[in-house]
């Protein structure tokens, strides 16, 4: 949701702050909607399109409730991971890997993104296309654009959704998705659809809802757009002693730029430097003799050295829980 290029789940993982009441919309929805429609027409969208897409909208209370509640809980990484990477998810992913072997090989050749990574994101975002959401996208986006917490972002996505319809990619009433407006098997926000959705099956439509080739190729194209490097992986789990955990912050500072998750990991250093500090692989073996730059993120009792490709996963959803879970699921789908 996701960081915000893509949202199936808006994983902010912030502590609850009961002392700060939710923001209240400054205007009644109908007054706000009239102004929004005038703005849309002023941007060049036709009267017919604006009226058909926005004219009869009403806010969805469950959307506001979901947006306010999703940041309150932090279940811990192990619980988060085990609830999403089940035996069924892994088994289904392996079955689909075999079923779509030729398609996935073609996508890997075209975009340079390993098939296991594409499959893992597909599984995380929509349970391999089974759960794409049924909420009307315009109604969800309008509700969140009216609600003040992130109104500017969702207002922009609302105009992007209008652009999708105006260009003939899909009709307004067929646009359904998650409560946050994420769409299709890839769970793309409208801006991501406009930038990265592709027609991989050659039927003239970029259909991330019903076309598995389009959805999977669009995921790969998204990661390529966020600088995924062919031939490289995401990182590795490592083991740290208690003393080393305490010493690393003094030796290697955190990153200072990027989304929240990027700033919640260390700067990247060559693996040789991590070896000298005493970091070992999760199984206790020495780290490989490679000069791959890696940053450290600690998630509870587990620690991970993360390579540059990991930033592309954070581009999909800027949360370590999400990105590391995608990476570990991908390892099980090899």
C-alpha cells in the first residue's frame, strides 16, 4: 500500500498513540466531493467521465476504520511471517511454479527478475490471484482522499484512476480492489498501474485482474523499475552475538535517506567488513568471500544482511516485515 507505490496491506508498524485522536474531515463529504469534481474537470477530465465515476459516491466507513486501525498492531516478525507463509501457501506456490514454468521463464528473461521473487510477491499480495478485493476503487480512494490522514496521496491516486478510465484501460465500475484502492493480482495502486502494468499476453489490454501473464509480468516490470539487478539476490539471514548486536550501532550508522524501513537499517558495507566484525551466516558458517554491499536489519531475534536488490522489495511495500517475508517465501519456492 505499498512507502506508497503499492498497497495490499499498509504495513506501517507504528505503535498505537491513544493520546492523538483521529483527524476529522473539515467538510461534509458531499461538499468536498463537489469541489473534487470541479477540480477534476479543471484538470481536463470530461464532464461525462467525472459524473459517471464520482457523481454518486458516498464514503465507506469501513475504509476509514481499516486505515486508522492498520497501524496499531505489531505482532512481531515471527508471528507475522508464520501467518502468511504457511504450508499451503508454499505448496500452492510450488504447484503454480510448475504450471506456469514457461511463462515465468519468459518473464525472467524479459525483466531479469527471478521467478521465485515474482511468485512470492504474487502470493503475498493476492494469494496467487485468489484474493484481489471487491471494493469499488473510486469509492475507496474518494473516502481516503476525504479523510485527512493521507488525503493528498489518495487524491492524487484518485486522479490517476480517472486517467486509467480516460485512456480506455478499464471502465470505472469494473475497477475493484482492496479497501485502500490497490487493484488486481499485483495489487497495484493506479499510479503503479500507469507506470508499470504491461500487456504480456498480447491481447491489447493491461489486465492485472484476470490475466495471469499480465499480472506476473507487471510485478517483474515494477521491480525492474525499482532497479532490481538481474543475477543478484536479495540478501541472507545471519547470526549475531549479543555483544555484536550492541557494538554494531557504534561501528556502522543507519541510513539517512529513503522510506522509513530504509532508514531503519544500517548503511551498506561489503560482506568482508561484516565478516571482520564477526557476523556469520544463519547456520554458523562464515559469510562468503564476496564484496557485495549489504545493510543490516534486525527484526526481533532475527537479523538479515540486505543487498541492493532488497530496496526494490521495499519499493513494493516499505516495511521490513513484508519485504523479508517475500524474500524468505521466495527461498522456499526455489
